[in-house]
C-alpha cells in the first residue's frame, strides 16, 4: 500500500507560494488569490484525493525539488511551472491536516436530544487536546480548539434542510443526528447517523460528497421493504411505519486499518425483529460507497442494553462498548468486549470476550481523586464510569483505550446534584492486542 502524503506545513506553504508566483508571472492580472482559499480547497478536494492516492511521498518530494531547480534556470516555460505548482498545491496539506500530537477529533451528536429542538445547533467536529491527569501529573483539563463545520453547499442530501435558503447550507441537529465518525486515508470523514439511519460521506473540510447511504431493508429481514427507516427519516411517508426505533441507529462504527471498509452496527434491535437482543453489524465499502451485503449478528446481554461504540484492533477484531441505560449509582453494566468477525458461534452470533468492566476499573494510584465537585460518586479504587452514555472508544495502542462520555446535558451521573461534564478516560488493558 502506498504511503499517503502528510505534507509538512512548510512544504505546503512553499508549494502554494510557488503556485501564486508562477500564476502571477504568466498573467499579472490573475492570481490564485482571486478565489478564497476555502473555495479552492472545496472544489479541488476530489482531485487532490485522487492525486495523493497515486503518488508516494518520495515522488512528490522529488517533484518539489525538480520544481525548485527549474525556477533557477533561465528560459523555463512558465506553463510547466504552473502545472507542477498546481499539482503540488493540490497535494499539499489543507487546513486541519497538520495537527498537534495529542489532539483528537471529537464530534457532538445532534445537539439537544431531539430533532425538533436542535435546528439551531450546528453540526461540527472539534479538535480537542486533553491534558490527562496521570500518576505523574497533568491537570485533567481539555482544550477545545478549531472545528470542522459539516455542510451541504451542493444540495446533495436529497431532502429539505434547515438552512436550505443559504449558500453554505450548514447542517444542523434538525437535519442529521451524527453519532459515529471515521477518517479515511485521504482525509475524508465518514459519519454514522441515527435519523436515517445512514452513512454520510464528507470531505476533510466538512462538505457532503454524495447523498446519504441507507441500509437496504433486505439485509436485516427479507420482509422489510426499501431501506431501514427511523421515525425521524424525512423519506418516511405515512402510512409507511418506521422499521428502526428512534435513536437506535449507527451509534457505533469502526473502520479497518487498510482503509477499505466501514463496519457500522445498530445500537438497538430493529422494530420488526422478534429477537430484541439482536444487533446487526454491516460491512460498507469505502471505495464503492455502498453496503457490501455482508452482515453479522451480535447479541447483547439483555434486550435493553445498547451497543455504544466500536473501534478496530486489526482487520478482523474490534472492541465494542455494550452498556445499560443507568447513570450514577444505577449504572451497573457497561463492558468493553473484543469480537472477531471470523469468530461466529454455532448460534450464528459473534462470540464476545470481555476486556474491561467499566463499572470497576482499577485505580491503584487514585488518579480519580480528589473529586472535582463535592458529592461526586464512584471515584477511587475501583473507579466507575457513571455517565449514562459512554459512547466513544478509541484504540490508542496495543494495551490502551481512550473512552469518552456524552454528557447528554443536563443529565446527572457523576454527581447527583450537577449536570455531567464530558469525561475522557484512558484505561490500560494488558494483553488487549492478544485477546481472542
């Protein structure tokens, strides 16, 4: 597999500067500055991704060197310089690709808990930088930095949106309910949604690239017509009824390290399934932009338990959060399991192997103490995850997991008298990489 370019900012700036100079030399009345940079980035996203997928870092650096050398030669044809500079500018880093180590890209959901009251909540993904508190120090604070705004300027989404009358058509919580997100090799963002439920494809800068991808109903049951639909699906027209309960869509979605497939899994059972413990896991081809037809079945421990998030350990194995609906002292079940897509039991369901019990995480160094607020619960050794919605998991390395709480403001949990904070927790799981 070719290396994807992650151009240093200095190279990006140099390539862009050369493009400006060579353009100005050819036609002093026209430069790239005539178009705003966001427009250049948006319109060139597809070409940039295609070029970067074909050229290795070494090839692009050689091209940069050749271009610099040609600038020193008398009589060089300016059209050659312009073409080479344009290629480099396309491949150079767009805003958001050069980041600080220790940052994470975090995405809120649709806003205020419902479609009806979230039309003024803009859908974004934020870069955050936690200063984790450890036995060796750290403040425990989280810095919220810049963001990616999701939008549909090309009107691809296929249904009326809140900001339809504007040029940028910024997406809101009245349009989509994003719950899971994966970044492709070319920087594009793939989002699992619950209003559809759908898979949504955005550029690295947040521009919708194609219409939503619905789940074919036949993948869950032959008798389900058309596509799977929640009550919030704008294409659901009475007398048709929803085939997926509200807020039980793609809360969880992982992608394989080779960048070829997404694996979204339904948070809850379908509305037509007599087995209320069954959760369907699907395979989605990133290259083809569609579901492949491969489906797995996952059993929760209880009908009301939810699949909250998932992340790949390797090409076949994934870590999965399964949780109850409790919060505070009533949060009694939330496990992280390892599943293997090759490991299906005689009953037709994926085998599960528990990696962590999030209600009782060892904290021998008492990192969770002292409490931030008087009255905080489930701190110390063991430490317990007590937010209602523990809905984010990320594999840091072979034995560490990052877990995140959606605080569902103004829910309480950590403290019975105060609205929850969003919590980010690193858990050490020795032997994680070798489980199953």
